C-alpha cells in the first residue's frame, strides 16, 4: 500500500495492493460526505457489437445484488437520507452517494455492494432492455440532444467515441446475462477503480471502509484504451419537417483534456459562447434576435477534443446563423481580445469554476477526474493562476490553430426549407 499527502490541501491518496486508488478531501466545516466509486471504463471501451453495454450495466447493478433486492437498495439509501446516483460517460462510469457524515459506513457498504456483487438476472435484463430503448426514443424525440448525437457520430466516425453512450435499439436488444457478466468481469475490477470522497471525514476512516469492502477483491486486468480518434469534419444536413426549429451544431477541433494549452482554449470558449455576455449570445440573440438558445462548449477526452457551438433557429435563418458563428470564428483569429473582454472572461471562468466546487458532491467528482486524467490533485489557486496567465496572444494563437475552415464540421437538423450550406460558407 502506498500513501501520498498533498502539501497545500487536506487531500490524501492511497494506492491499495490490488490496484484500487483512494483519494479523499477533508472538509470539517460541513456535515455531509459524498463518496463515489469511479470506473476508468466508459462507452469508449466497448466493441462495436457491445455499444451501450456500459450504460446498460450501470442500470443493471441497481436491479439487485446477492445481498439486496432493487427495493432494498433504494430503501437502504432513503433510510439514511442519502442521494444515490450513477452515470455513464465516454471514458468513465460513476456510482455515488451523499449522506450525513454519521451514515458514511452504511452508505459505502451499499455502494460497494452494487459494484462487486450484482445479480444480473435474465428477467431483469429483458425488462431493462425495454427501459433503455424508451430512453433512446426520448433522445430521438429531443432535437437539441439528437443534433449533438448525430454530430458526434459523424465527427468521430468509425471510432468508439462517436458511438452513442446509450447504444442503439439493435445492440441493446442483443444483450443477455452472459454478455453482461463477461463485460462486468472484464471492467469492474479494483485496478480499474477509483474511490473518491469529500466532506466531514477522516482519510483513515474511509481507507478502513474501502479495505473492508473492496480490499479482498482480486485486482483484475487494467482497461486498455482504443486507438486515438481521427476527426471527420463533414457537413450533414438532415431534413426533419415535423420540427418547429432548425438545430445547428458547428464544431472545431480542440485539445485533449490535459493539454498544456487547455486554459487558453477555456478562455476562448468562454468568450465565444460561455455566458450571457459572450459574443454569440450578444450578437446572435440580443442584437439580431435569431435564437433563444446559442452557446458553445468543450468536449475533451484523454487524447482528443472538440469545440461545439449550438444554436436553435428558424429554417429561414439557419444559413444566416451559421454565417454569424463563422464570423465570430474569423474575428477570434484576426483580432486579439481587448483588455476589458479578457478581464471579464477570466473572472467569469474563475468564478464559475470555483462556485461550482462548493458542495461535497462537486468536490468529490473533481477529485476523481483530476486523479483519472492528471494523476494528482490540482488546487483552486493553481487553476486560478493558470487562467490568469492566459494572454490575448495565447487566445489568438489557439484560434488560428483550431478554427480552420477545412477542419470545421457542421450538422443541421430540422425543416431546412431548401437551405444549402457548403464548405465555402464556413470560410473563417
């Protein structure tokens, strides 16, 4: 067993003999504790025929373990006022619970039971298959979600990052107990696990709980990442006449999550479409009145990234909105940000980051992500310094590197009314 302490923060880390990593942050001023078991396995780890199985398995562990029925799992959390949750992402899966500090031992025992001893019964598999197929239909009926899904499948074509986390109706229907058990054994192993906890706790207390529940479990085999994705910057126009709006998703390449220039990219994204004072919000919505929702965001992974702009508008205005977005790209490449905008953008970025880390749940999640992607804890002061160090020249250089017409991808979904958008329209 190997232990590490952070010299400038109440953060401690222990690597157990079976490969499981524990990271904790003591917050003595609160009464809650949030604890999560994170798997370094997401939908990216799936083979083509397994698409959606990670998310399916996340659902299935709640259907019962050898110790508890589904109802008893829910009661175990409710009886201590806990909030039990889970999600599947492209590169990780998380199971978490938030409780009063006095209930931590019972809460972690329930959480550990889910990930080490699920029943995965045939009758539960058949029922959950129907539930997830309804979830897929819900995405298909939500156009602002669907346009991002279509964009992602096109942009990361022929790569697991491009496949939907939920899977497809065809793959979901094909899953059975045997395949789920095989996938469970392959990925739900301590060497692929990270336990993260934040709140009114002691590291040794959490370590004792982890050793008791997960220490005896065999290490397993570490997960192996798929090949590095290669972007496919295509233009896709999909006519869907029964929608009221056209939904636009315009994307450009971005840096991987741990890239040294990521902070300049954060500043660029925030200035472009990160808030009500951003360029896109002011120019597309406030000045022109062409959209209710318009914003940008970053999707970043271990070895790849994408900057997305979303807007919803009428079919008649779709081409105009695309042109306005591209004009902002061109302006970012040709004009350095002014001092006032740069100052405002940095303050917004720092404020939203720090304010988002005031709860034990967000601190627990932050600890886990930092350990998974950086292998160490990064203090808020360090993040603030990195944001402050970004110059207008840094943002200009990033814009010129990433916002290239030939590397832009576009997906448009809705009543197109004959609108045609070509590569020439993306000139920036």
